[in-house]
C-alpha cells in the first residue's frame, strides 16, 4: 500500500464501480505547481505517487519530479514501474525460456514451480517469423504462412505452452498483425485497472522489447523500447531506473495540405528533431494542430522516435483518442473510464488549454509539409518529391564500392581485401573487376540487372501498412500505374505485410 505522504489517495466512481486513484492535484494543493508540467511527466508523477513505499519510491523523489526544472540537465533518478510488458517473438522467446528455467530451479529446490509467474502482465505478439519465399501469385500468402509454421513449429509450441502455463502471460498468434499495430488496436487500455480489494485505475504504461514500441505514444500511452534483460526484470517486478528527462515541446498548427500524408509529416518532423538534438529526451506534441491529426498519423510520428533519437514522442489524450478507442471496438465502459479518469486528473487535452512548460520548443505549420520520400540511405532522411530523381542519380555512384584495376603492393602471391565482416583477409589473387551488369534468366527469358535496378518492392512497416490515408495513396498510385501500362518486372520481389487484419478484411 502506498505511503500517501501527499494525501493523494482518493476514489473515482464510474459506471456503478468505485476505483482508487491517486490525485495529481493533491500536489497542486501542497503548493508544488504541477499544473505547468508536460503531460508525459504527469504520467510519471502519478506512477510515483501510486507506488510510494518509502524505499523504492520516496517522498523526496516525488517532490523532485513535481518541482521539475525544465532547463536543468537530467540528474535526479526515479524508479518507473510500467503497467505491462510488450514483447515480440524474436526477443520474447529468450524471456520465456528464462521463466521456464526458473520454474525448473524452483522444483529442484523443492518449491512449487507454479509460483514462478510474471508479476506484471506480459503480452507477446508473434510477428517476426515471416519470410517471403513466394510472391506475385494468388497462393503466395498461404504458401508463406505454411512455411512459417513448419520452420517455427518448436518455437510456437513453446509459446503456446507458456500461455497455458504462466499466469498473466498472453500470446497473440501469428498472421494477426505487426506487434505495434496490434498493441494500438487491441492491447492498449490507456487507463489500466487492477483487481483485488478496491480496484485501482491508473494510466496505461509499458516497456517493450522493440525500439518502435513508441508507436503507442500516439494513443497517449507512455512507453518505450528496452533491452530483453530490462524487460524480464520488469516482468519480475523490478522498476526501470531512469533520470528525470528533459521534455522538448513540438507545437503544431494548421492542417496538412491536400496530397501530403503522414509519411511526409513524419519525415519533416524527424528532420527538424534530428537538427535540434533530442537524444535521451522526451518529445511532446501540443498546439492547435494536434486536433487535426487522426490517431493513425500520431502513431506514425510516435513510431519514428528512435529515428529522431528521442526516448518517446507522445501526444496527450484528447477527443480523437476516445474516438479511436470506440472505433477499434473497445468496450464502452473502458472508453467512458478513460474520459472520466483523464479529465479528473487534468490529463485530458482540450483546445485552448494553457500550454505546459518545456525544456525547449519547436514549431511546425502543418500546411507547409510537402510530399517527400525517405532515403537514399536511412529511413530518417527526407527528400522532397521534386528532387527524388536528381538525388537518386547523385547518390547511386556513392553507394557502389569503387574497384581498383591494380592490386596494392603485397607479399608475393598474396593480396589483402575486405571480407563481408570487414576483417582483413589474405587472398592469392586479385578480385575480378566488378561487372556493370549481370545476366538473369527467368522463365526462359533473358534479363540484365544493373546498378540501381529495383529488386525488392515491399510495403511492410507497422505504420505504413495500417495508416488508411497512406494505404489508399499507395493503391491510387498503383491504379494509375496500371492504367498507364506500367507493370512490375519479373525479377522484382513484391510483398505486402499488413500491420493489421483490418487492412485485408
């Protein structure tokens, strides 16, 4: 039970039920002035209030966070305990193996192995095991799914055993969607509730074993990616130790112009934030332009936090959040609880509300965003559409390693050259000059591939494959291409991996 040094424990009545909550305005009444704090820090503050025990969380840490100085470099450490842990199968299987090993150890010591369970709710989404072997045929999806199950039968059997065995451990099966989109559409609660005694209501928070866990920030849920060991520790009840961060405010105004998509917006935002320098900081979006952005676009911006270097890129809960929760089929009781709790705690964003204090700020008029592409090397690099051809032709020569017709001086009958791993190896002959093209035979037809030939065309990201406007834009481009007689070349591997079943249903 929380020590409640600040008298913040209270109740919230909702739908015939009563929930225990820890009121943030109790600190305001103590003269700590927390109304000025950014949304993300208020979430952290509630986390500390609810878990104050005099040891892991003390009143002094709560007061330091409440008195946050936006200009001070991070120095004070706090213990953050997320509400849940999110994993995907690539990084989650080792965690399951460790839990199984702990049960074995408990049995060897004569204890009850059934007592070994995650202390926090743990959710694992199977989405990292798909390989595109077959493409461009009506049977490609089923063939790839069949091969996926054959290759991963043992891993899937382990995960199914884990779901049946461990309490509080849930597995989302393969071919359901990409982990971050599944989290957005189904798993996230925005307001979490706990049972036992008087139920508590508190903000949904999480850590995930994938760097793009930050996609959930678009829903107003505070969460970010951590390493597998940290995620396991959180599952077993250990808090995440962190410094109180600086928070950079990103003020949005206006509306996106016709023809500009969430991809164009996120590339513009990423470019601005990388120039500003936000590594290790929280980024929080605010301003009148926020209301014009649909949830899918906010999630796209949150997803790219690793690319612009921030720990999180979060939007506050507002009317659009409630609309999205209802649209994705969340229970009416949950949507009502989210609205009631967030408004009661002063966490619900409304147009015209006083702007919080930030460590630094940026501003963007959404009307100035123009169509862009990412590249040519990194997903965070932005190229305006009008400059794509020139940029590609300029970049192509730099992407091809130069070859030298003359071998460098070396020991007799030996030469040094680069291996795939970057180590120096000794060879007995000089490598052949790199050819300008390669010949390829497909279905009896001869083709030539040159530098710059496109060989993979894939729509696979957790944001692009589920954002309605971006998917419709891709479909319109494809439709117009077909109308003009264009077609994909036989050597191009084409694939679409929807982030959600909603895309194909």
